C-alpha cells in the first residue's frame, strides 16, 4: 500500500472496496482475531442516513462475505446496544455525531476497534479508524481512540497511515 493520508471525505457511504481495505488493515492490529470476523454495524434506527448506510453495508457483506481472504459476518446493532454481540470490531455509520461520546465509551468498555468512512468521527477522536478506497486508499487512525480501546497497531501499518491526535 502507498503512503496514506487523508482529510474529511464527502458524505459517500461505504463500498465493498472500502471494506476490503479495512479488513486488510485489521490484520495489522494486535489482538484482533485471525480468520473469520464478526462485525457490529452500529446505527441509529431513527436516523435515515445511518439506517440506509447500515442496510447498504449489510447487503455488501451478505450472509458470510469474503473480504481480504477473511469471512465476515455482520449484525445490525442500534447504537444503544453497541458491544452486545461481544464482537471486537464495529462499523460506525454516518449521522451518529450526537452519539459519538457514547460510542467511544462503549468501544473503551468492550476494547473494540471502531471504523468508519466518516473521517469526522476519527478526527474528533471518537472512532479508531477511518477508511476509504476511492479514488485512492486512505486510512486515518485516532491515537486517542486507539489508546482508549486498548488497541495497538503494528509498526508496518503505522508507516502507511496518518495518525491524528
């Protein structure tokens, strides 16, 4: 992967390419299980943008999608129930700005890697990882959210991403 930097992206939703990049990056996170992954798709049922993106991601993944040679199982989880599945990974949909403090607290309590295509979540230190693949691969990591969730990234990934403080 090339050296990666980014700024806030447009309001586009997640794509299968974004998910491929994210799943590949997960292999550089200490403590994330090898093999099959369970992912929570965290959304607000009362927010149309959040619900739409959650449905879109669930369709992309399907019953057991394969991304970056790993089988992914996803479950839609309302933001109020984040962490209830015991998954170590949560995709945070757009439109959850008012829930971001609760998201960070739940990620901390459950030692979860939170990721999104909403880079504002990362830049505000509430999500661990922002990922997009189009028009170029971009990964941004919040040092503060990473520390709060007690996660650690390999040095190899740190050389390819932009950390925000």
